[in-house]
């Protein structure tokens, strides 16, 4: 079974492997995507910019850059109220120098959070632990990030809920409204950024993928019906 990690690894290997590209027989992927009105991008960490071969391939092939981990809350807010944007800023500087757009990944997720967060969420007296964080990050990068994965992986049919949502700390504290709160705070913080719901599991042909697709469509129908400003689906 293909996994996201194996696909990314094979794609990276293909990107860096010798090919007809060296002989000038193929246009870079970003140019080929542009002919179809698309951007071609990739996730990367700031540490990878120290690899000259990777950096060269990135500049040649991609016109959009996604921080792999350096905009996740585990990295951004390791201690309550202490913020570290250094990795994201390094990627932003690199993207700007090479004419790349930036995607923001990710603001609200059940995973990759600092150890202190779950208890704070479950005991939060109001929604500021969610909405203030979204507003802070999007506001800091306002006008410089093309699109944001506002909520990541909120669907998980195996948890057995009728709505198909993942039974995470955000859901336990705020109910399904945590999704509404996150997207509305994001839209207010930067009305021009594209707001994405991102997930995995719709890909593939197994029965579980079929259930996941059905749950995702149900989720999107419900949230869009409430006027939640989800503007794209990330797969």
C-alpha cells in the first residue's frame, strides 16, 4: 500500500535523480503546471536549504513552498506565549528570493502540538486558545501566504461518530464548532488568503478509503452549509 511518506520519498528521489532534464528535453515541473493554470510546490524544512543539490532542485522545479513542520504549533509555540518563527521566516525569505508562493501548514491539528497544549485546551474557559493562535499566525504573515491549511485531519470515521469527526481535544472541548471558529478567525485575519481543509485518506481504492471519502464529503457539505469559509480541499 502506498503511503504519503513513500510517495514523497519516491518523488524526491525522482526530483534529484539524473534524467532527460539534464539534456534539456523536459521543462521544469513548475512550468509544465503553469500551462494548466496550476502551481507546483513541495514541502520542505529550513534545514534542507543547506543541501545545495536539494536547494537547486527546489528552485528549478517548484514555485510554491510549504513548511513541513515549522508552522506547526509544536515548533511555533513550544511554551505558552513563547513564539518561534525562525524556521518559517527562513523558508519565507528563501521563497521570496526565488519567486515562490508560500502555503501555511497547519494551524489547528490534533497532533504535532506542544506537550502543554492538550490540558490547556480541555480546561480552556473560552475559545481564545484556538482563535487567538489562528489570528496571531495569520496576522503575522498577512499578505505573504497564498493559502493556509486552517484545520488538518479533522475527519476519522473509525472513531464512530455519526458526523465522522475525529475525537480529538478540540472536539472534546468545543464540539464541531471548533472548525467554524478556526475558519472564521482565519478569514478575519487575512481575507485574501485561500483557506484550505487538509486531510489524507481520500486517496486509494480500499473500502476504508471509500468510507473516508464519504465521511469527508459529508463533513464538507455540513460545514459549507453553515457558511464556514472553507475554500479548497487539500489531499
